[in-house]
């Protein structure tokens, strides 16, 4: 049993669903991105089937989540960026006079 304050990790299927929804993707969009049937995504999210390690890697890349979190429920959902992110244009960052 769990001690006070300890929480159960969401299942792999639940983590896939959380990451997909967090990325603003539909099941159909994820299935298209991964070249998998929508029913396959549904089976994964409902814990009726498990994705392969290759699929887990592709899901984490597609949804921009930490592969370790996705596969095992450990660590942070998002990895630290490996490079500096710069805006495509600094125009939107300029302050317009009132």
C-alpha cells in the first residue's frame, strides 16, 4: 500500500494520453504523425496494448516529452532544452510606444 503523501504513477497509456492532450494533438493527428492506426493509439492510451520501445521514442519526440518519463513515469515530463530557443523574429518582442 502507499504511504501518506505517496502517489501512484499514471500508467503508460495515461502518460501517452496526458502528453498528447498537453501537446494539443488529437488521436488522429498523433496516429498520422506516427504512421499508426488511430485504433492503435486508442489501445495504447487505454492500456490494451503497449507501444514498442521504438514507438515510445517516436512518441516522446513527436510530443516533446522526456522519454524516461513516458516509458517509466520517472523524472520530469519535459526535458531541459538542449539548445537555446530564439524567436523567429524579434519584431514581436519590440515594445510599441503608447
